[in-house]
C-alpha cells in the first residue's frame, strides 16, 4: 500500500553534544520546580525539632555533647530517612503511576537520563533540607555559646545517608512502580534505621560500625576540644552510603527500557562501582579499632588527626592550688574549683599532694564496657590530671552539679590514695572514705557516689563484698546505705581525728599508703 | 517513505493484536480506522517504538528502529499522542510541553520558542501557566497534542486525538492536521469517521489485526454506495460495508 504522495525524509541538524549539559540543567530546573520533596520538608522539620534538636538542648553547651544524640547516634538520619525514601519512591514511580511511561520511553533521551534528572531534583531538595536544618541547629548552638568545634565529618555522613535513602527509595519506585511503592519504601527505611540502631548498640566493633546509626565509637569526649574529630570512620561510612546511592542509581539503568546497550553497560559498571565502594566501606569499618581519641581505621588514618588542638587554659584557685581547664569547659570552672576545694584543703602541703590541677583529655581503651579514664596525680611537682570529659557534667544526661561535685571529689581522693585503676587496698579504701567524709561526702552517701554511671570500673568494684581476707569493701551490698565493716570502721576512726592530726598522719604514712603496704590495722 | 511496514505482526501471549500488516506512508495525513480491539493502538505503538513487533519488518523515516542508534534518531523526529494520555498534575502546560521538548533532544536554545508555538497552535496560549490538574479533558488532550508537535516531527502518530474535543476544537484540529500533513507523515488512529473524511488523504481500515481496506476517503465512500449497510454519512456507510464484507469472509481472516 502506498501513500498518495512521496517525499524525501527531512533531516534536522545534528544535535550538538555541547547542548547536553544545558538540556540536563533545564530538565533539572523543571524537576526542581515540580518536585514533591518540598511538601514533606515541614513534616521532617517537625520530626527534626522534636527528635534531633530538643533532646540535645538538655546537654551542656559543648559541641561534642550537644551533637552526641543527633549526629553521633544518627537521629538526624532517622528523622530524614523514612520520609526521604518514601518521597523518592513516589517520584521514582511517577511515570508509571501517571500513565506516562510510554511517552517518556519514546523520546530521544534515554529513560535513565530522565529518571536521573528527577532523582537529582529529589536529592537536591532532601540534602538541601538536611543541610539547612543542620545549619540552623548549629547556628542556634553557636548563638548559645556552645564550646569546642562542630563535627563536620558527621554532617557529611548525614548528607551521604540522606542521599543514599533518596537513591534507594527512588530505585524502589522506579523498579517496582505502584502507589504502594512510597509507603513500602518509607517503612523499609524505618526498619533499616531501627535494625541499624539495634545492631549498633550491641556491636562495638567490626562491620557493624559501618551502620550510620551505630553510636559506638563515633564520639569521644575530647573530640573537637583536645583533638580533632577523627575522620576515619566517617570516611568509611560516606564511602558505604555513597556506594549504596551509586549502586541504586545504576540499577535503574539496567532494565531494557532504560536506554541503549552502551547506556545499559554504563549502568552495569556504575552499579558494580557502587557495590565495590559500599563493600570497601564495610571492609574498612571491620578494621577499625578504638584509639585514644576515637575510632582509627589504619588504612585511612592520618597522623595529623592525632595532633592535639592548641589552647590557652582558663584557671582558677582552689585552696591555694591552681585549677586549669580547657576553655571549652570554662563555664564549669567554678563548679570544679568548688568541688576540689575541700579535697585540696585536706591534702595540700602533703608530700605528693598536688600543686596544680589541670584538665586532660580522656584516653580510651578498646575494652568493651570501659567507660571514662582514671584521674591521676603524677609528675614533679605533682599535678592532679582530670579527664572531665568522662564525668557526667552538670546537665549532661540528667546529671546535677551536686553529683558532678561528688564524683570529682571521689576521683581526686582516689587518685590521691594511689589506688590507680583498681579499687585499692582496704587501707586505701578506708583513707578514701575518710577523706571523702572530710570533703563533705558523708559515709552514708558514698555508696551512692560509687555506684554512679560513668565512673571507671574500680568504683563499682569497691562496692563488691570482699572475695577473701585481703580486700574488705566498705559495704556488705551494692547501692547506697550505711557503710559497715572493718574498712569503714577504720575510715570512721581516721575521719574522727582532728584535721591537724589526720594531716600529720597522712604526711607520715602517705608513701606506704600509696605503695599499698599499709594495712587497716596500721590506721590510727 | 516515512513509514514502511512489511508483514508486521504483534502478539501478546496467545492474542494476536496485529497480524501481517503491510503498509507504506509518505507525507500526508493517514487515517487508521477500525472498531474497538481492531489493533489500531498496537500498530501505532509499534510505529511509535513503544513496543517492538513480534515479527515482520518496520522502517521509520528510512531507519530500522530495531537497533538503538537508529531508534534514537527516529524518536528525535517523532511526535506521539497515546490513546490514554498520562500527565504530571503539578506541571503547568508550558512545563509539560517543555519537559518533552527537552527529552526529545531539541537544542535547548530553540525550546522556549518551540514550546510557545506548540501551545499556541493547540489554542492553549492563555492557559500556558495553568497546572494540568486544573484543565478540562479537552484541554488536556490539546496539551498532549502540543507535546507531540513541539519538536516539529517528521512522523506524527496520534491515537484518538479528537476524543474529548468540542466541535469547534475538532474543526481547528483538523486544520492543524492538514497543515502538518503538508510536510510530515501524520497517522491518526480514530473511530470517528468524520475526522478521516475531513482531514485525511489516505485511509486504512483495520479489523481483527488486519488491514481490510486501504485507499482514499473517496474510495471508502464508494464502497458504501448501493449497499444496505447502516450509517448516515456516506463515509460511514462505506466503513460499515467494508467491515461487513470482511466479517462475512472468515477464510480471509484464517
């Protein structure tokens, strides 16, 4: 069958390849204008406010503490993830839901290119929203005078996580298009977050460190104050999350309708590259070990990250002894000097007694369950070295100024007796109890102080009943209550001495006490 | 020839939607008539490169769309309006047409003028900034036609383009078809016989996946003369007569 007329095919001028970026930019502009993500941002803002920002304001104004919850434990990611995945799936399933897949398919541009433009617009809105919310939160922190430095690497992890959720959600929508794709993707993202958090709490090492809401090892109290935030683990997580995003976007380009053979081969390579990047991230996280200042991944570690941050301490006086803190802890100087005053009053002038108290960065071991770091008296002349970051600061996790002061007194007295990282000998425990009584922590309250959360492990060990004849604890059972037993009896005798007599006895026996040679019977 | 179909067949499972169609078409307006389920839409979708044929040979604009590169070239010069037009409700008319202009690989510098011209041609100039969800069914159809013609296609495939249009719009649209037919191949699938009579230079009638008539509208009209077939208009009588004849010869379908 022949048409009525016949004419040569018209040929339009060849398409200039240099116009491809401009076309992509125009497509992106269109998609940005009509993207559904802005509609969900107010809801995310509400979740962010209630879940990420508000709980953080109960923490002391130090960056590492303020951001521990929202950045360290990944609550900003939890707030964004499910919403972003759901909206991205909605955008990804758009062509099929709207019955427009045929029209998009028969255009010269590959379907993959059109989908990538749509995804890019969704991701720009989502990541832009994330960065704006975090910027506003950090701005408020800065306005509130929060000390230290912000955890920028963890912001990057959050942005990468939002990008990954966006890509994964979009891929779900594009590959399984239906009206159920969005709720399924959102619910899936929520489940992933929940499992990530749950796994994160129980896995302090190994591959699970890659999970973006695993809170183990992310933050250390000296981070951003004494040492920079270590970028090792964040780099591995960004690699992992970016790999997921790239792999998901590559997957969209694999179906037959996505484009030509060359394009689909490219999509396969992109998918593979994403999987390799994500796998590399997991592998690197598996090699992580907890160093003195945070998680170290040997393959990524830069020694420059271990250089301490220079600072000029802020100092005060306590019983004639200079007490110096990192300026980030400036607001706690009055509390620290007040807490140390009675202790230093007891021990000042004694041979081996501290002539200066200074804050130091806590050093952390990789042992599970290890919290905090010991307070020590060392050097010539002796200096009381206080890792305050390991204590519950006033306001942190519900801690009060009184609790903070009591813990500070306990740790400084423990350091003075020379008990080191253990509970000490019965004599050392008795002297510790007596000095605490003198410093304003009555015997009846001492068990409560010893059982406080956040203290080194020797504190709870002190509460245990004696295993054999050598170590007799000051209490028969755990928990606060009237202290009894031989250790406490000796402590009461020492505490009952006049201050000058106690001072004289300590001056005479301090060496023996610290070396662990003194017995309970030798106490006055 | 812009369209060359040789023994083209398309099956969906056990159902044969298009069976051994052979057809050629150059510039002009080509009407594809037939009852519901005759295979018009499947044939149009193959010509639009939405679906590949199960067997047979298909050449569009001098190229074989079976391979990716030629298919892409064809698509660059193709305009297609599907039977059920989907749309993005949040897009404006201008966004919608611009979106497809960009996907059709038009040079970006030419896009704004081409979009404005296409929207004017379908009479939606005053609604260019209106969101698609606010438009009536007829206006949506016109927006769909605008996206089909925005790239000034060499091959324009329209599936039921006048569905939902009011009489005035249909008259205007036929004029647009004739104008396009001067320089491009326009294939219009419809069951509205009067559209064919008013705009088409050639017509084919499909029944059960086969072409049962191919000729000019005047020839189709002539088939109805003297027949007892029902139908008010002469063209409709021809249409009915051809269909009746096709159905009365089962062997022809075997």
